[in-house]
C-alpha cells in the first residue's frame, strides 16, 4: 500500500476530527447526483427506444429511393441481410368527406405485405381496395372501419379536364403510432390504387426495407452503398427522421448538462469538506512536512480522502440507480397512464456508455473539487501549520 | 576541527507588526561541526525557536546564508528542501508532535517511508529496544506517557540518520526524571551515531551537556559561561 493511501486511510478513519458529519453530506450529495443522472438517462433512453421502435415500425429500417429503374422487390430481397421489402409511392393528397377536406400524405403500399412489414397498432384489417387511416384523422372525420371515404390527388390533375383523380374506398383499419402527427397525416392506400391515382408518377418512389435482426442498419447502408447505382439514395430510419433523432439527442445532452449541476453542488460540498479536513489535520500535515513530506504527498493524501468520499457516494448512487432501472425493466413497478404514453410502465434502458459517462463526470467533479480544496493547505508553510494549533 | 555540518552566516530576521519592526536575529553567524552538541539558552521571546526554524529550513531569514552539509539552502527548490529536511535534519519539539493516527513504531518509521528508501524497520526495533519501548511499539501516542512520547519523537528524528538534530526545548514539558532520561538519550545518540545536535533550553543543567554553550540575547549568540 502506498504511503499516500496509508496516511489517507488513517486520517479518514481517525476519530480525532475527520470531518465525518460534513463527509456524510458530501457522500449523499454525490450519491444523489449519480442516482438522478442514471434514472434520468435511463428514462430518456427508454422513451427514445420506444420512439425509435415506433419510427422503425412505421418506416422500416431503410429506404431506397431515387433512380430505382431496374430494381424490384424480388431483386432487393436477394440482397444479404434484407428480410422484407415494401414498394411504395407517396403523394400529398386530399381526403374528403361530404363537408370536410383534409390534406394528407397518401402512401401507396402493397397491402398483402402490410401486416408483415409494418409494426403498427392496427384496429381492423389491411386488404386490397381498402384504406388505412390514423386514429386522429378518423376522429376528426368522425369515420370508422367500414365507412367509405374519398381520396384525391390534386397534383395529378389533368389540365384539360379540371378535376383531380379521385377514388372512393372503404376504411379497412385504423392505426395508432403516437409519433408526431403521423396519426393525423398518413393514409395507407393499396399500391394499385396509388398507381392509378398518381397519374404523373411513372414508377414507384422507392422501397422500404426491413433488415434481419442481427443486421446493423448503418453498417448495411455503408456496405451496400457501392453495390447500388450512384443515383440511388439509401436512407436509414434515422436519416428519414433526422430532426426528431437530433432533437432527442440534444434533449439527452441537455439533461446530462443540467443534471450535472447536481454534481457541481455536491462538488462544492465536497470541497468544503476537504477544506474542513485540511484545517482539522493542519497540525498533522505540518508534522509530515517537517519530516520532509513533499507537496505531492500532502496533496495526494487530501485528494485520496476527497476521492474516497466522493466515489463512495457516486458508487452508492450508481448502484441504487442501476438496481432501480433493472427492477423496473423486469417488473415495471412504476406505472404511467397507458392512454397517454401507449405503454403502461415507465420505460428504462441503460447503456454501458451512459454508466461510463456518468462515472467519468462524477470522478472529474470529485477530482477537481478535491484538488482546489487541497491547493491552500499544500502551499502552507510547515511552521505555520504547527503554529496553527499552538 | 571536524567537518562543518552547518554554516550560518550573517543571519538577520525581523518581524513587522504595522509600523513597528522587531529585530529577532541580527547578523548572527555560527558553525556546527560533525558530532558537536551546541546548546542555546535564552529568555522566552529571545528568538531561540525562530533560530531553530531557520536552521531547520522551516522559515527563511531576511538576509544571510545557510549551508547545510554542503547545500546552500537559498538555492534549493521546494522539493529539494523537502529532501534536505528528510535526509539531513531531525526535529524534536517540546510538544512531541507525533501523528496520533499512527503507532509508536509507525511514527518512528514515517521519515523512512517518506524518503522511499529501504525499510529501516530492523533499525527502528533496535532503537526501540535501546530506549526500552519495544513493548510499546504498537501503542498509539495517546496510550504513551509524556516521557515515552518524547523518546519516540527522538527516535523518529534519528531514523533516517540525519546529519544533525534540532531540538526545541525538548524537556520543557517533562518532569525532572524524564527530562534526565531524554538528555541521556541525546548524549547516547551523539556518541553512538555521531550526529550533531542543536538544542535550545531554559535549563542551565541541561545546557551543560553542550560542547559549546551559547546564549541568545539581543539577536546575537554569545558564549555562555
């Protein structure tokens, strides 16, 4: 055991003024900081996972678009790692009831593959000659499964006739995503209906792809980018929802920064404790200096004492936080209203990188505060240190 | 004439309090030879502790030079001063100044641990035997008597075999019997290990052990007869 640790151990365990009361507060402060960060990040991760799953459930893992001449579903399905392919056409269009018109995104897809490809909460069935609308849109139009609805595509209006192509279809199902305004904006229509409605489109817009579970989406995109024609665009679900993904990451960063302020407050407390210990141990430090202890040894002792107290708190907070996350993941003992969040318990997900980040932040704050607190005592003249108690 | 261990030349030291300036040491010069014992007497406030602090590099003079075993103290940086204190100097105080968190043996070994040199535990055991404290080696300072603490403090001062020991009224807090034991220990150390000793005291009997007996008066050292 090094002399620094040996002295720090003895000073810490000494009943003769070790600043234990203030030390406990420092430990608690660091613990609360770590706990708060762990829980907050776990909840953010949890909700992010839910949102990501929903985005992937709605868009697929990847989208291939651009100049896709020569590509078809069968050909794409042959590519390694591809599990299923959904051809699509998309157009802004109108959906109208007798009195009400709403602008929507009409997404024409292969209804035979719908249930296999999309992971959506769907009430009703997907079938040819029927459309699927979002829950909010159904509510606004006061329509439900079985009702007939008219869709039109004004962008495909022929100049000579003056009316946009229209089609009346029955509502086959109502889906719920709870992502942004998707439930109000998107309408799924059969691919052949889309082809007849979107008269100005000569071909498909592209293909949505779902990859095998073991495939990494970004790696797949990178690896297959070169094997496809230059005019073809490959976008991951993250690319398609870039602003939302960026917003979530920014929110996460903000949470880390804001909650790190708890560490800052705890670090002030720790610095005060180390300063107190320094004063209580002034005589002993003076004795050590008189025996020839260099400033590195004295600083090392104080840093060790500070790190020990801080890390004790940080580890306690980490353990309690991680335990709660694990128990919540298994039992879901913290409920949330299902009608608002779709899920019935607070989602919590913790990544190793988060634990490492939090540990790093905690140690950084502990180290800096202990260092600052030790500065003054390290510079004190040994004789003054002895005079202090005289 | 033996080897010069310490050479203090033209040492001046004053303390300022507002407009008033108190001159404590004035053009003070003296040399300490190897294995020599110098005792310094003087009234309270004469500057004995200030002088010892300067000789021990715990305080710096206003002017003057101090050379310890060939090292010009003024030219040493902080780390070199620490090494000098650790290797060349041993301190004994009126109040033992032992570390309360460490046992008697650990207190004795502390300078050795700080120096990061080979362990001197065997030497520490020998010293403890010499002063009949072997059985008390694992006792903490608060479990030792005043006399025992003082002896432990002396052993701590000599564990690294320094060139000289600076003792600031080491018997000031002891009864006559324990004071006598401690002075005998200083004489024995001086005889056995050849270490130079500078000792301050109020007691003329104790001062009589010095090869040279000095008195500090008006900032000057004079021979005491």
